[in-house]
């Protein structure tokens, strides 16, 4: 039996891998657009636009300049907004470009640097199980 894991996920910012994912979640949805005609008794729908959002907890090295740039990107209006996520699973991967919407850094004495991120996907989602 295959087990899904977030252990092999990565986060890329400005083309460089800056963090490893400890955990992640992804929500993908598609709009249902009503196309019911006058005179019909039942509603009908067609598929609409797809979108997604998610969150991740990533581990990073604070001495890595790309990692620091990622954390500071939400504070710097001139920085690139695109972050590339590659989420590996036991049977496949999900890959998307996203805009960071929330960064929650936390530091504990003796612990690895962990940052909780929320993101809004922009563009296509390349995914397979």
C-alpha cells in the first residue's frame, strides 16, 4: 500500500530551492457554471474555472540568502511574488506557482527553523497521483 508523504516536497523561490516541506495541504476546486435554459424543469451546469489554495510548513536554513529573501518577500513590494511548490507524494507529485498570502515564522530554542505559509495558486496545477 502506497503512503502519501510530504517529506520530499520542495519550495522554490526565484528559481532556487530554499526550503523542504514538513507538511502541506492543497485544496483544488472548480466552479460550476449554470447553463440552464428558459423552459427547462431542471438546472444544468458546465465546468468553469479551476483554482486552488493551500498551506505548508517548511524548514529552511536562515543562513541561505534565498531563504531569507523568501521570508522577506511578503514585506518587500518590489520582490517577486511567484513561489513554485513541488509537493511529492508516494505515487506522484503536484506542482504549481503561487502567491504567498501569509507567512508565520516561528523559532524555538534548539529547534530547526520552521515557517508556516499560506498561498493562493496562480495559473495551472500540474498534478498526478
